[in-house]
C-alpha cells in the first residue's frame, strides 16, 4: 500500500487526520523498520488520533500565548507566529494549539524572559543621578535596542555621551569654583568622578575601562582620566551599543531555538546575513580608498595591501600550518611528545542538545535555562579554567607549548582543542592537572567524565600532529581542501561551515587561534618584512640567525634561534620595538606604535626599523578623462581674436590678511611650503658602531652572582606591586639606581634591595608633573564633545 492510497482510506479524509496518521506510521517505521501494513494482516491499522477536547481554560491559555507572542520583538514574533499559522493550515488547530502551549509557553517563553531580564537596563544610584532627566527615555529605548535600527542606536549613543559630558562639565565647574582647578587632579576626586560615570555606564551593561582595577581598589588617577575620556566620547558609546544590540539579538535567537544544526548552526540566519552585509561594506571601503605616503604623496591600493596580509584567510591558513609544522619539528628535536586535548564547558553552558541515539531532532537544555549563558561567557569560562591550569603547571614546574583552537558546537557554544607538546616524563602529570581543572565545576554531572575532557596521544607511526590538527585549522578558516566532506555534528558541507564559523567568531569577539609557549608571531612577521638584508653588522650573528630563519619560513629554526620553546619573553633574542606615535588617539592619549625590532642584549636604544614609511588612508582619486578635441581644443590654428589694446595694470602690494583655514588648497600649499623649507630630520638614522663588538651586551656581561639575583629581585618587585621590565631588573642587578615612578628609588647593595626615599623637592617635582598632566587631560575632556 502506498501513501497515495492511504489518503483515500475511509476515516482519513480530512487533511489534519491524514497528516496525523502519516506521522504515526512514519514513527512506526522508524521504530520497527517496516510499515504497519507489512505486518500480520490481522493487526489493525492505527486509528486517527483523538482530538483534544477544547475547554474554556485551554482557549484562555491559547489566547494568552498568542498575546505573549505579540509582545516579542518582530524578528522573534515572526518565528512563532509563522510556525503557528503553518500548523493551523497543514495539521489542524488542535496540533497548532498544542505547539503554542507545550513548546512556546512552557519551554521558549521562560527562556526569552530570562534573556531579556539579563540585558535590560539596570538602574542604580549613579545612573539616576547622571540621567535624572532622561532616565525613563534612555531605559525604555535601551530595553528595545535589539529592535532598533543602526542609525537609532547611533543616535542613542550620541545622546548618552552628550548627557554624561554635560554632567561631567557641571560637576567639574562646581568643584573648581569651590576648591580651585587643582582639586581635579587629586586621586580622591578622580576616583569619585570615575565611580559616578562608570557606575552609570554599568546600567547599560557596558564595562568601562579599568573597571576590574577599580573593583580591586587599584585604580590610578591616570586610569580614571583615560576611562572618563571614553565615557564622554560618542564613538566609544556607538561601538559599545552596537555590540550590545548584536549580542542581545543573537542571544534571543539562541533562546528561541533558532541556532542549532537543524535550523542554522553556530549563528542565526539573521546574524549571518548581518555579518555578510558588514563584510561587503568593509570590502567596498577598501576598494574605494588608497594608502598614501605622507612624505612623497605616493599611493598604493589599500585592498591589495590587505589581501596580501594575514587578513587574507588563505595567507592566515598558510602561516598557521607553517607554524604548526615548525612547532612539531622543534618538538621532535627536543624529544617531546604531542597530546591532543579537548576541553568542553559544563552542560549549563549549552542552550540545546541532540536527542538520544535513534531519535532525530533538537531538544532544549533545562540546565541552560537557569542562567542563559552566552557563547562569550562560555569562552570566558574556558579562559578562566585555562588560567588555573597554567598557574598549576607553573607551580609544579611543568610547561607545554603548541596551539589552542576555539570552535563552536552546533548551538554556538565554544569548546577548545589544544595540541600541546611536552617532555614524555611530564605527560601524565600535565594531563592529570588538566583533567582536575576541567572537572572542577559540575564535575559530577552525568556524562562529565566522558565528554568534558578528552586526550589523544599523537602516534607518529599513524600520522603527524600537524596533519591531525590541519582539518581543525582549515574548517575554521576557509574550508580549504574539504570539498565534498560533511561535518559530523551539523551534517553540513565543511566548505559552508567555514564561513559560518568565521561569522560566529566575529559576532561574539572570540579569538580562534592562540599560540602557547612559543616565541611571538609578531616578531616573526616583522623579521620577514626585512627580507634578505642582513642585520648581523648592526647586532650580531645570533640576532641575524633569527632573521634568517624567519626569511626562509623555517619556524622550527626560528623557535630554536630565539632560545627554544620554553624561553621566557624577557630572555628572547629579538623582540618587537615600539615608540610613542606622533598623533594622539581620539581620547587625547599617547599610543605606542610598532617601529621595528631590537635585541635586549644590545640595549633598547638600538632598533632596526621595519616601518620606515608613514602611510595614511585616503579616498581613491577619481580617474579623469583626457581633454578631447570636441571639448577644449580650438577648432582651427587661426587666432580669431581682433587686435585689441592691452593696458598693463599697476602691481599693487599684497594686502595682509589672516589665513583662511577653511580653504583646503590654501592650507595644503602652506603646509607644503613649510615642509619644503624645514630641514629634514632623519628619524631612522642610527649611529651604528662599525667596529667589531668587543663584548656582548645584556646578560652576557653580567656576573653569575648578578644573574642569580634577578629572579629574587623580580619576586620582590612583584610582591610590592611593581611591574619591572627585564632591562630594569638587569640594571638593578648591576647595582644601578632605578626609579619606578613612585616616591622612592631602588638599588641593590650586597644581597638586599633598598628603597631610598627621594628628597621632598624631587617628590614635589614628580607630583607636579603628574598634576599638570591630569589637569590637561581633564581640561581636554571638559571641552571635547560638548
């Protein structure tokens, strides 16, 4: 008997009845592997399901569910109202009403309420004081920011920043009128200002800069000024509120069950479209702009520069694969073994799960409904567990090196894959430490022992470690060489999966790849930009060996030339050099700009510059058509003008007038003339010592006693809250006096580190410099964005 014949059976004439019976028979087939009519002829066919009796209570519950759907944001309402209409049309009102009551009201609606309560405006005393006039308006608009357009979000950001800036100015004027301008530079006043405006920002679930330091009681006056400069900046608020809008929308989609392998894995369909739209807008910006040399005016294509950098997924994949191959080669030379670990979060971090074997579909996770964790919060949990693991390894004298990869489950929850290398004798102890911390939270829940933490020892006889992790790198970047392969979890092609994973990582601000225990990738990139040029003459052969390894793409040689996999950052042969940029950032602060590389053993003042050209992004010039004969050229070679009388006008002295700064061509001409008449300064000329080096600088000239004292000095500075750089530790070990910015200078005499109090005059001079800096910063903030 075929389905077409079933539809003509007596008793199954209504579409709802036929659809219900067909579903029952399909379930019978999935359970027994045969259709019910292929069994014993004496066995009767299943009867149509009985219609549920409609009661007044049921009608009231259905009406309430429909009202609850109407209260939801439009993008959520469309999901459930659309599903309800579909069921009414194809399965009958009885099935549709059950969907409303059992699925939406009982399971989905509480999850939506939980997510909204987690993101809603949280009024406090600080927000009530700062936004006393617009509090209700701001809170009402923020509570529906998930449904606002981007332009409406930008408008709200500007109004919040404007209000904070106004209150800040009024409060500062009041303090200055009572105590004088110097009151604004005192730590207590700055902390009070920070507490007020940062606390108001927390009402919008926005974390101000240095909030963690404030909670620990370690907020510095300069930190407070830097944070306040952002809290009055509309662009800063625009970025923060746009992120809040994106995360809130995506969180609601997750709660509604719209992010899973059956509907849209990793990210909602709307979130993926928004990511694609933003990506296309970014590409259009790159195509419409160029890079211009500030000194010469030469221009190059901006998009070509980007596509030839690690921003290109293919180049990024090449770099990662080359690094992994080099790490594995270095591990073999060091006699280390590789282990592949997988770290998964507890069940309460997973919004949905897959039904048991033999049953298809997705089911809501009731454990998640207690806290409604986001993928970002899950990533923070995994990072916290990794921090505990690293501390435990350090305390036990154990170390690992390799790579960590973060990728999502089908419901967007991240998990980590870690390929680490270690000495064979340390493998068991390291694995036990990892397992203990992986099961630290909810380690006794069902399935925790089996799924929360797994290990797989890499067997070189079966394949290389690089080959094992290659698919994880490829499927999380561009899906290279995975045509035709299907992802086991989602059932989707790997090629399609890569774009969705990239959108997921971008939306939730999750770093996918993290090196562990190896020399920095940034130094590798800077050295590769040097090319074939030897730097042995400026430094020595050991430094040039690092450059040569990078130039030849030999990552294993790069690791060994830098001192090995377990070398601390302070002991690296080559590091990235930076200096204070000429321009301030939008908040009026100095920023560090990468300039090249240096070797700590040769001093910080000896830098090889890799970025000698200063570029700026400018709009692309329009291509102008050449003049044609039909437009500007004369019709003939004959001058048709008559013989006129020409009178020479007397030359008048130029009238002195102020410069019109709004006249862009005039300003450019003046700047060009000033640059031309100003003697050029060679910023990148170094006074290299051409004579052969007599002895190596740095640790090489320290005595054994001084080298042994460095760890003790570092331990002492850490205990008193001073972050000492390697060269300051070496200076102290040599017996020099070092000033860390407080009211003391430090010097090692014998086996003691002495704190020498500065004279009152010296202390007052230092405090005056800090006071002037803070007063200038506050003045800039008060008169900006007003």
